[in-house]
């Protein structure tokens, strides 16, 4: 996936509703090399990002369509998905 020096972030369910976007493309911020660092950077943007990601509610991340822990590495061109935990039933 080549997004011309950017990464694609997809937001789902109530995360999307709070942020107000289904997706966006951003340049990878300097020093942001993990999912956790990206989460912290997004929270620092304030507004809907903080409302969605800094609530104590669990959110999950996927990097290039694979579940990822906050310690997972990220790079330009990656696709990051942010969503609430999925439960079966």
C-alpha cells in the first residue's frame, strides 16, 4: 500500500461518530513509530479524537488489516484501523 508518504486511518462505529470522520490520510508525524504513539498523538489533537480515544474505553487497532498491540511498529504507507472491540454472539 503506497499512500504517497502518508498513512490511511480508518475509524469505525462509535469511534467514527466521536471523531466525525470515517477515514483520513495523514503524514506520519515525526517520532511516531508505534500504534501507541499514534494513539497518543491523535489524543493530543483534542476534540473528537480525545473524546474517542482518551475515555478509558477499549479501542482496538489493526495495522494493514491485522490486529495490533500498541507496541506494534507503524510506517508510512500503512493502513491503520481504529474500532471498538468486536464481540460475538
